[in-house]
């Protein structure tokens, strides 16, 4: 049979994206020049990226980008961007004992960054162990991936705007991305502008805490670096202790921005347009805010009453209202939205508290946000579908459409959401088994919670797991085969699974 996909067109556009991605390397290059560290690394990486992009761009046969080429383009672009993003890590690690000198580790760190996962294989997370330029590149990869590489390119490249609606829908987190204006390119620009403004606001607030003496460690570099990884719900930090390395004031400031990052950014457009009822009337936001409030209250009760066997363990002081509330609100906001920051080592908490966090990790942020996971709107549809099936058990002749915010949800969309949810749990389960067995193959005995956490953290783009893979741990000890599997899970999870899995079906490649 004849091939149904003109892969040359897809790869040519991938080359265009890679070429323009090189511009982002100017930021760590400037930082490297300022600190006198690794400027040459990013100079070489920039040249390599431009050459690679230009070379692949020559494949363009001049044909129209159809549906299958669009799917291939989005999936391949995200993997290619991660591969190019790994180049600075490898170059900086050459001749040193850095774990990132290993290409597999470098690809893991880069994929974790661009997919805003936040899992790391770094052995020493600090500007003492790595240059300021490398550490900022790590943060910047998350910021670029948060709102979406394709969304950014649709906003700035005219050749992608023609097929922009389809491209954005394949990349967007959630069942769909709401079109705010008649032109998708304009919608993409609006989303990125809001994203940029929230990032700038957080950086200013964090640096303001430093200037007022409330956060001595939060200098301008750290303020920008953590703003770069908060709004994309990324979770990378320049400190090994994550946000626990900073004051309580910093932690309280970060919490609302993590909640904002997990909110549908389209709602903020409506607020700026004067529609103050947009948040209140949005059923997904109400469920999202309600879930955060309920989860926080439950976890607060656990921590305040003593979720640990000792008076103080894992950063939580039993019986301290402010401490328990801050830790509960932060961990729920971080893990539910897939940010992956930590203010305490929850790997040391009581087992039932850790299991509760697993439940929180399954929820996810809102559609149209930078959060990962299943997404709140999907859970709403799944629960409504289950309730309908229970109703039909006793009323088989009744016709009961599923409604969301007084609008009937198309049955095709319902089937798609149920299919996605099934695939999500299937891949999570297979990933858990593979991680446990593959680690055991090389003599690493992972606990069941560690294996579950690693798989869930990868496909949900959450980052930290439990135990040795917890918030203050590292994935470095895992074998390369396990890291490769987690890379694939991160890639599939960020692109909502279907965009990646469809490439491995025969029907995709044949007419």
C-alpha cells in the first residue's frame, strides 16, 4: 500500500522549530558570560541547534500539512526539542564527573524539563555543583514547555498559523483549547502574554521578599529561576532542598501561583475582558478549587494531628497550625497541579499520608492550564458517565445526555475522554510493573510505592515520587532502560497519550 503520511513535510517543520529554539539559548549564554561559566557551551550548542534545524528544514517538499502530518509533526517536534535541549548538558558535563555527561541522563533531564515533569537525575542540584548558565537552562526548558512549544510557534510563525488550530489541539493539555479570538495565532499570543505576565509578577514578588529581608536566599537569579518553573508547573529548582530551602514567606507566595498555573488560562482572558463571573460559573474551576480546598483540609488534619511518628519529621511540626496548613496547602497545590515542588520531605511522612498524596497526584490541573495529570474536566465527565450508567441500569429506556455547565457534551467527546482515561491507567500500570522489574534486574529493590510513584510521576508530568525517588531524591540510580521507559512516559503524558501512541499503529502509516 502507499504511505499515507508525507513525513518529509512534518520533519521539515520540526527543523524550523528547532532552528528557532536556538534563540532561547541566548538567555543562558548571556548568563554564562555574566558569571564567566559555560558561555562556550551554549555558544556551541546554539550553533549545533541552528545547523541541525536548517539541515532538517531542507526536507520540505512544499505540500500542505494534513491531519496525519500534523500529528507526526507535533509528536516528533517534542522529542526533537528534548534531544536538542540535552546538548548543553552533555557538553557541560564532558571531562567532569557530572551525571549529565551521560547522553541518556542528559535526555532524561531535558525531556523532564520540556514536559514540565521535574524528575531529575542530577546528583548535585545547586549552582555550586553546576554553572549558573546550566541551572538556568534547566529552568528555562520548563518555562518554554509549559504553555507549549507549538502554541508559541503558532503565535510567531505564519507558516504554522494556517494549520494552527489542529496543531494546538494536539499539544494542548486537556480535551480542547478554547479559541478566544477568530484567529488561532492571536489566541496563542494572548495565552503566552498572560503566561509571561504571571511569570514576571511572581519573579517580582519573590525578589521583593528578598529586598525586604523576608527571603535572604531569594536573590534576582533565584527569583527568575523559580518563576520560570512555577508557572509551567515544572518543579525544577536551583536548590537541592527545592522550595524548602527558602523562607515560609516564599512558600506562601508560591502557593497561589501554583493554583493559577493549574487554572484554565482562558478564564483570565475573560476576567480581563470584564466578565467577572467567568471563574464562578465555570464548572471545572469550581471542581478544581473545591478539590484543592478539600484535599488541603484533609492533609492539614493528618499533619496537625501527627502524620509522623515523631514530633517533627520530614519538615512538619506536629501541632503547629501554620506549619501544618502551609505544608498541606503547598503539597496539594504542587502535586495536584503536577508542579513537583516540595517544602518538606514527604517521603518520610506516615504511609497513609503518602498514599493520600498518590490520590492527589491522579487528579491533575484544568484543561487549558499548564498542569499535567488526567485533568479535572475529564474526571467530571467520567463521574457523570458512571452516574448515567447506574441510572440506565434501572431505567434502560431513558435518554440522558451528559451535561457540563448546562451544555450537552457530544458523545464522541465522552468516548474520547473515557478512552484517554483507560489508556492513562493502562500505561501507568504497565509502567509501574516495568520500573519494578527492570530495577530488580540490576539489583535495585524498589518498594511498591517507589515504583508506583515513578510511573505516575512520569506519565502525569509530576516529577517527584516517593522513597529514594522522592522530592529530595534522584532518579539517577535507575538503569538506562528504566530511564528510557520513563522518558517515553513523560513524552506521551505531555502530549495527552493519543498523539504519541497513534504513531505506533499500522493504520496511521497506511491508507
